[in-house]
């Protein structure tokens, strides 16, 4: 078949292991990316994600052009843009990687309908997950609600297929329609890179080549110490692949097989890392089967939780001024890196929803705007897990103590000293609870509490007791 094809890139911004690209790689091709904020609504990419997307589109455009098919960029409603482009180039088919967000599913339905009216079709292929969520079901034919049996079921399906190589050459369509420029997509809030992104370029290289390089670096070293180091925010013990995976600059099966190559043999050795890849799959499984997850508690009895929304408390948390050093370090890492270590995400999120009684949706919204890996499935599932309302959440009464968590996971204080420099000179004994330090120790470290660094926004015991009382009220009410 030599009819032209329209290849619609979405969250699969890569050429290697891209099933949609492979399906049409021998036909004249028009690759397109559509920025459709109206369809995504509240879930249009946040500011940090837009920074990433801009760089990633630039890289994808370069990679495609080098193979002979420039990337068309268009800003607009996909259900109008895609059928019009398919008609303009005479493509009977539009190919794309499947998306799982409720808004994207709804949009794909509209696009497919509009194409069908003109006798064309939308073909969606699994490209961003190891297994399609609709295909992983329990013995009784129901979706999974708990991680461990889900992970076992996915593992029992065997190792994923090997990744597909990228095509060497691609053929362009005869007369590609005009598109928009990258600048006109206005992915940066103002002209030039935004201030808060000043550190991003030194940390991140969006695009397929950057993703491959980070993966290669991870499997060459940190993967072997992952089980021991993954909870230490002061080291680079995790892969940092999350934004690359989110935008599909890498596929999970590329990651899986790269890790398996480094650690062949029994699955138990790479399992600590691969099980995290399966947490990502599980989050998508939940989102697919419980599309209300980004907005509403998965456990219904949490619907009436007595939150106490408070703009000042939320702002103190956002700015990294809660008085709990491990939390503040995390929130400042988030601001400067567009990323936060997983252990600290858990501690910071827990402080917000439990000690401060702020709705998890407020925390999730902040993460949505500030994370370069903001992902509707992983973000909503993780926030609900921490808040106790997730389908597989830990028992509510397990309230993290932010001091003990800091002492346990940042014992040498490397992480806190890096991100909360005003406390850098405090001895380790007081670093995670500066308000307990004797006056002369504070003086010696050049810290005046309340001026250089705040006291704790709420005492741990009081915060914990208040959270448990709120939960008890919920139980009494429901
Ligand atoms: P690694 O430890 O190297 O793990 C490898 C990959 O596995 C990650 O890149 C990621 O794709 C996946 N993964 C790891 N942990 C999880 C997890 N708990 N849930 C789902 N997938 C996981 N992750 C996001 O990708 N986007 C989000 O928006 C997001 N929001 C979060 C919000 C909260 C409150 C919490 C507690 C966690 C959130 N996570 C999110 C999960 C996790 O923190 C990040 O995936 C991880 O920190 C990314 O760093 P890494 O790539 O070095 O992870």
C-alpha cells in the first residue's frame, strides 16, 4: 500500500520503538503534533511540562527532518485539524499511540467520528505502556484495585516484546500543508526561557537522544545499587527517567530491556526497579478503569473528608517554608529542578494532606504545574495513595513524622543542606528539627528562627492528632 499516512505524535515523541511509526514507515508520511489545550482543559500541560514539551518537539522535529520528513506543528482543536490534514494529503488512515486520560479518550472518540464521516479511520496502537490496561484483568474478569496482584499478573504475562528499531529513512508526502512555528505555540509563558527554568538545561536534556543517554547512564551504574539507594534523596540513586517516560521519548519496554540486559537472569534482581515501572502501569490501569481518579476520591467514604482549605498554609508549603527542613528541601528542589525525589514527594504530600488538612487536589495541582514529569495517572494515583483515598492506600493512621523521615532518609543532611542553605551550618543533630536546637547552636550556625527560617507550621503531634480526628469524624459520619 503506498497511500500517504498521517502520523499523529502525542505522548510518544520518539522514533525508536514506536509502533504507530513502524506501521506506516514505508508510506509517504506527514508527522504532526497538535497543541490542543482546549480539549485538555485543566489538564493541559502545566508550566514546567510546557518547558519540556517545547524542547522535546524541537528535538523530534530535528530527528524527523534528518530522516526526510519534517514535523508539522499545529495549534488547534484536534477533531478539526486532524481530519482536515488527512483530507489535504489524501490519507485513508491516521496512526497514533493510545492515550489513557479521560479527556484524551473523549477527544479520540470525536476525532475518530469526524474521520469516519469522510471514510477514514483513526488507528491507535499501544506505545506508552507495557500492557494495555484493558488487557490486564483479574481471574474474575475485573480490573485490579490493588498493586501486588496487578504486578504479579503483569509479570506472569512474560517479558515484554523487544523494542522496534527506528526507521533509517522516511518519505515525506508530496505537498505538506503549512503549519505553525514552535515559537507560535507559545509554550513558554513569556519570550525567552522563564526564570524558574534557569537550572533546567543543566539537569535535563528533553528529546529521544537525551532520554537514551540518561537510560544508558542509569544502566551503566546506578541500577546495580538501586535497591539500596533509591530512598536516599541526597544521591542520584534513581533513574530520573520520569519526564522522558511521560512524553514517550522512551518506551517502558526499552527501559525494561535495557535493565534486563544489565541484570539478566532471575527477575528478582532487577525487580526493585522494574516494580516501579509497574507502579506506573498500575497508575494507568487505575486511570483507565476509574476515570474519575484525578478529581474524586476512589474510596467513596473519603468524599466528605473535612478538609480545611487555607491559602496561607498552601502557600507556605508551595514555597518551601513549612519549617520542616526535609519538606522544604523537597518543595525547593521541585521549584528549581522541576522534579522531586520520590521519598520526599511522599513526605511533603503527606504533610500537606494530613498535618495541614489541605485537599490532595490542591497539592496535585501544584505538582501539575511545577513537575516536568507531571502525569495525570501517576500524579493522581500517588496523591490519592498518600491521602488515604486511593484504591490501594496505606492505612490512614500511618502519618509520616517529617523529623524522623528526614533523619532516616537524609541522615547526613546532604539533601537538606543543598536545598535549604540557610540551615547548612547546623549540626546534623538539629538539622531536621532546628526549633529544638539550643540558642547558642543556632547562633553558631548563623540562624535566627522566624527570620532566616520559620518554626514548624504545626507541631507533629498536634498535626497527627488533628488528622486522626478528621478521619474519625469521617468514619463516624459514613
Ligand atoms: P525511578 O525510581 O527511577 O523509577 C523509574 C520509573 O518508574 C519512573 O521514571 C516512573 O516512570 C516510574 N515510577 C516510579 N515510582 C512511581 C510511582 N510511585 N508511581 C508511578 N510511577 C512510578 N511520577 C510521575 O511520573 N509523574 C507524576 O506526576 C508523579 N507525581 C507524584 C506525586 C506524588 C505525591 C508522589 C508521592 C509520587 C509521584 N510520582 C509521579 C511517582 C514518583 O515519585 C516518580 O515517578 C519518581 O520520583 C520519578 O523519578 P525517577 O524517574 O528517578 O524514578
